């Protein structure tokens, strides 16, 4: 066997190490971003994460408090009579609203509302991708949660007696949670075109390179072992790359590190099964080349 063929076979194996994880990522990314069922499933998984729920509670509470004018709700003379200042009342109202939002977000009913809203938002997102002239942001409409939150806002102290807490969430308040902004939607329109091609092209290229590597070696079993080794190494490398990227995402997110890590873990969790299956199948293929050797191969190995 010539040196050139050996070098070409090894180079093919190295290329497989790169192509295998790239193929897995391309298919998983396309499914997560552009398949409504997968997107809704990931969104539902996100809402069960404590860090993500905390951020959602902050966003919802801030939206509610922006529409509240404590000075108009309760005259200052009444506040003085109750021994409260405007700041005291505002802090107490925010505390009650936050408690109501936290209770509502933690309920089973909210999970259902969130999944339905996420599904509707993704359908709108796909429509936006098809409509080149528009790039609306992808938002989850939390308006159905308003009545749920209002029902959970209770205060037996002076705040409850001074303010009708259920009226603090006016109909005109914007309770939409932005998942993707307009710029990100525009970028993803371009990504969708590329991803649609890569999710099929990369596996085909990997298969072609694998066939080439096998053909370059005179011993077909040795070629299979080489390809299987490269395939398994690529899948294992994906696990290592995922762990390293998670650390980078966390360190680059500052105060939102917990939420960013939760989103990253949930979105990339879909890589675990195919990557593990790839390692198992590749290892089995390599082992099979040893188990199904011809008698003359065994004698040859013994004589060597």
C-alpha cells in the first residue's frame, strides 16, 4: 500500500471527525428552530427551569408595575393616615404582584398556557420566514395569564384595604414575552435556508468520505475500523465541545448566566441521543470486524 493512500485514508478519517458532529448539530438545530412541535417541546422544558421562571417573573412583574401609578390610585392624605408613603405602598404592591406572578407561573395551568402560546408564536414565526417583506419579533403572549395572576394577588394588610389589587393589571398592559427580536428573526431567515441544505448535505458528504476512506485501504475491515474510529471520535468530541461551549455561554452572560445556561442545556439536549447512538453503532461496527474474521486471517495474525 502506497504512502499516499495511507495519508489520504487518515485525512479522510480526520475529516469524518469534523463532519459527524457538524451533521448532528445541523439536523438538531434545524429541528429546534424550524419545527413547531420540537420548538413547543423545548419551550415547555424551559418553563420548568427555575432560573428561566425567575426571569419570566421579573419580566412580567416589571410590565405590570409600569402600568401602575400609586399616586393616582391612593391619595397622599389617605396614605399618611395609614402610616405609609408612596414608596412604601409601591414596594408593597410590587411584592404582592410578584408573589401572585410567581404562584401563577408555578402552576400546571400556566405550563399549558405557555406551551399553547409558544406554539402559536412559532407558527407566526414560520409565517414571517415565508413573508420576506416582514420581520416581526417572535413573542409569547402572556395576556391569558393576567386573570390567573389577579386571582392570586391577595393582601390582608393596609395595602389590601387601600387598593383593589385585581385592578392593578389593566387590559391595555403589554404582557408579551419576547423570545426573538426582529434582527434575530431576519438572521434566522437566512439561517433557515442554509440549515435546510446542510442537514442533508453534511451527512451525505460524511457518508461519501467514509466510503472513500474504506476504499483506500486494501483491507476492508481495517477501513471500517478507521471510519468507525473517526465517527466515534467525532461524536465524543461533540460532547466535549458542548460542555466547553456551555461554560463560555455562562461566563459571557453576566447576570443572566443561570438563565443562559438553562436555555443552552435544554436546546442542546436533543444532541445527546443521536450522539450516543452514533458512538454505540460505530463501536459495534468496529467490534464486528474482529468477530467476523476468516480462519486464514486468524492464522495470519498468529504467524505474525
